[in-house]
């Protein structure tokens, strides 16, 4: 009996329905675990017998129209990955290597939430008016990197900040008036901002500039990720986005043009982590997974955990605990993050900073891969 016929024996088995139910629960919680983590959860809840029926269950799940397109893309990418095959063979997960480091980061972040500095930052953010979604969209169209905006009157009354000379306003719609003028944070001056907002992107320590050069070279030449220095607001250090195929590039990263080199490296690690963790969606060549349906809180914790691990091992110290503290939301967020993928991406980024890597693997339709030789 061939393997296809043998597997079909499990198509209607109780184990298949049980596996489908568990995976539905995982997806409903907004979690998108790695192959090792998913199989470990199935083992924990259903026992090792689930391994015999998991392929049939997963094939039914990827055809399940009750799932969203993002959820099905995640499952399809998982099934086509080398990680899935390794995990089924009993290969070792990466998570053990960095679990203690991530745990320490989360403990420091949770502790920071009880400090006066954290409360100052939260108080500052809470004093901004809640503008209608349409007005928020109008501001983003006029200034995509704007994080905080208010009217001249509100800047003065709420924050004791005054407008700088010749600052250009942004237009939003206002009740009983055609338009209202608002200004972003960088258009004002006055009392110092909360330390967390001033130094969230700052990295200091022993610095080897070749790490930044090699990481950029690997990302751009090998992974087709375009990296630019751009003018951004003072509270926005960088961004990652889809490149729309411009110049043959798959993704694009923008880094604040006024960052020093160590800080630029730390922010680059964070933005690359978003891509390699699959937060912007999967890649047709299988270079990174599809996990775009993960909750934003979990995305930010995962990306900053990667940046924290790699920068720490490179001799740099950043503000990761302060940054992560914004996104912690009890166990709900922690249950969504993937320690295994954090470890895997951290290892990849650390390697990218130490040597120029060879050509990437390209996934064929059959799931097989080809790989170039290293330079």
C-alpha cells in the first residue's frame, strides 16, 4: 500500500476531527505557532497518536472556507516548510537556546510598567484627543510617520508646548466647521518628552560597524529587501513594508535618517525581524513564513525580542524592556508569541551580521528546494 492510500485511512478518523478542533482553537486565539510548537501542542492535548492523522487534518484545514485567507495562507506555508518536515521527524526546536533571554526581557518589561517613567509616558499618550478614524487617515496621508497630533490650542493647554516658527499645519474635518488645523509633535517645542519616547530607538555599547554593512548587504542582495534612510518623525524610528516589486525588490525598510549607526543597526534588526517572522505575509519562494494575521501586540513583542537578543549578543544595550512594556497585555499576548521563531530569526540575523551569505533557497511547487553555494 502506498503512502497516499495509507494516509487516507485516517481521513474520517476521530483523531482528524480532534486535530482540526485544536487547530481551530489556536487560530481563534490569534496565535500562529511554529511547526514545532504546533505539533507539541497537539501532542500535549491529544497524545502522540495525533501524529498519524495530522497530515489529513491539515489538508482539510487548508481547504476550510470558514478560515480567513490569512489563516489558510499560514497553514499552507507551514505545510510547505522545511521546518514542518523536520518537526515531524522529531528534529529539535530552536526555542531552548533563547528562552531564558526572552523570559528576562519580559520580566524587565513587566517590571517597567510599574515605574514612574512608564506612567509618565502613558499619561502623555492619554492626553491626546481621540479623533475620528477618517481624520486619522487624513493625517496619515499628509504625514505617514506622524504619531501624535493636536490643535495649536491643545498643544498649549494640555502639553504646555508652543508651535515652532513657520510650521506647516495638517487639515482634518471638524464638526460645525469645514476644516481644522492640527500639528504634529515635531512642529512643537516645550517641556521635555517622556524619556521612553525620546530614547526608545537608542542603542549604545561596543560597536563593530561591519555588522551593519554585512546585514544590509545580505538583506538587499540576498533577500531582495531594499533599505533606505528616510526622514521620519522623532517618535518613529523605522518601518517595513512590501516593495510592490520595485526594482525587483520584495520588501522595503525605511530607517530614520538621523539615527547613529548602533541605533540604526538596532532598528534595522527590529524591522527585518518583522519580515522574517512573517508579520508582513509570506513569500512565494518560502524565504519567510506567512503570519500576517497575528495580533499587533504579539508582532511587536516578537520583533523587539529578536532585536534585543541579537543586539545584546553584539555588545549593544537598547531600550527593549521599555518598548515591549507598551505591548504586554497579560497572558493573552504571551500565548501568541512564538519562542521558536524568535530564536530562529535571531540566529539568522546574527549570522547576517558576521558574514556575507550565499544565494537563497527557492521553493519549487513540489515543496523541494534549490540552494546556491556560499561565497
